[in-house]
C-alpha cells in the first residue's frame, strides 16, 4: 500500500467545500485543535471517525486516506478477462455494475481505467439504442481522467484518441476537431533508428524484432485507413473498386487470414456493405461468402499472434500490450457479433431472400451453436 496522505486530502476537501476547521469540528463533535492536528498529520482521527469523514466529503475511505491502489499488468489482464466474460454470461446491468465497482476501487489505476473504458465501448451496443450513448459518455469520462492523470505519455495519447472516437460515436464532430489537430503532422517512425542502433551493437535478432513490430503496426494502421477512405469513394465506383482490390492484395500478401483474421473480417464486411449500398449484388455476396469462409474456418480461438514471417513478435504482444494476446471482447460475444453483422445488417436487407445470402447466414449461425475450437475438436 502506498503512503497515506489523510491530512492533505482532508485539507483539500475542506477547502473544496468552503468550510472552516471550526465548522468541521462542530459537525464531528471534536475540537478545532483536533482537526488542525489531523490536517498537519500530527495525529490521526479515530478509525471509527473515518466513515463519517468520508461521508461528509462524499468520497470513499480510500480516497480520504489518500490510498491509491494499483494493479500490475497481470492483475489488469485477469480482471479485464473476468469483466469481459461477465458481459457474455451475466445480464448487462450486472456486468456494468461490476465494471463501475472496479472503477471506484481502483480510481487511480490509469492503465486499468483505460481498459475498462475500452471494455465499455466494445459492449455499449448491448445497452440498446437508448442506453449506448450513456455508456459512451461514461467511457469518455474515464478516458479524460486517464488523459489528465497518467504520467505515461503513450497512455495519455491513447486516451486522447479514444476520447475522440467516442465523440464521433455521439455525433459530436466539432468537439473532435477541437480536440485534435485539423492537419495530421508528418512524423518519423522510430523503428528504423532503433533497429539500426541494435544492429550497430551486433544484436541482429533484436533489430529484426523491432522492424517486425514496426511493420506489423504499420500494416494494421494502413488497414484502418483504407476502409474509411473506401467509404468516401462510394460515389466513385472505379476508386472504390481499386481500394477494395488494394485491401485484398495487402491481406493476401501478409496472410491476414492467419496473422490477424479479425481485421480482415472487418475489411470484408465493410467492402460488402459498400457494394450493397451501390446495389451491386454479386460483388456483395462474393465478399460475404469470403467473410463466412474466414469466420467459420480455423481461426478460433482468436488471439494476437505472429506467423512464419512475423516470427519474433509474440513476446512483444505479451510484454508490451496491456491485454497481452487477448482481444477486447469475450469470444462468445465476438461470435454473436459476427453473425449479427450480416443477419441484422439493414444494408443487406434487399438480399434477405436470396439463396446465396441465406446460405451465408446458415453457415455463420454455426458459430453460436458450436463453441468448440475447430482446431482441437475431435
């Protein structure tokens, strides 16, 4: 446990409420001198006095004592995995209550708060159309707290980006533009310089690992940009078609069906939706069939991992990512989401009676009835 700072917290909260030592002493039934000694930490209040003090200032006893519990990476992953699973097996309100309880208990553990904010965003749709915005607002509050409270620059930047993402979800683009620069600054990626330094020191393996990590991240960044650009080309069929071709070429070149199937699934459904909006039935159904092929293939359980080419990055996932190799949502929730992204997608409604479309739905529905890993199933 970290050092207790009851005196400082007591003084800050008394001033926050604008009350004097005399007023606080009168409420508690003690002398002004006693309150003064508490604030200077010459003495401490009786333990039975702590609940009354905390209640008076509307804070927890941990907050009153200045106790800031922290979790290490392993503990954060274990707690996240448990909370994520609860969204799959418990009523939404109950799982949400457990998240809020963790937020109160670990109110200054900023890496955990960031992950719980992400967890809320990944499950906000389970609150229904009316409740999703409220959950998103809760996530924004967490990301803002992380952004202003953490002393880790990278975590602060991630929290800033997630805040902007949430604001877009809430249809508040003006606030996003205020939050972020209108023009993306040109920046140099650090991996080539770091790899060169390791090479000069004679550690070729570490130089390769650094470059693999850099390439992996840049591929994922590109596949985040391309679908969004593609959606802006819906009124320009040649540009849309060419962007689709390039996405599939990248996916094929880097074997995304094995390296990162969840990213490829997102790209496939996005492309299919675009073709459907242009009433291009054959192109849409062909992509939905690819989507079903991948989703019902040997990709389970979904985990972040390298492959024969990216053969040095598995340890990086485990040692550098807050959640290690696990994905943000429980597998059963992911499976259900994959089915609903087609079956409940209004963009595909014009094809609801088409035999090929119905065949895709039937194949995807197997995901929710067969939870066994197809690789290990006997």
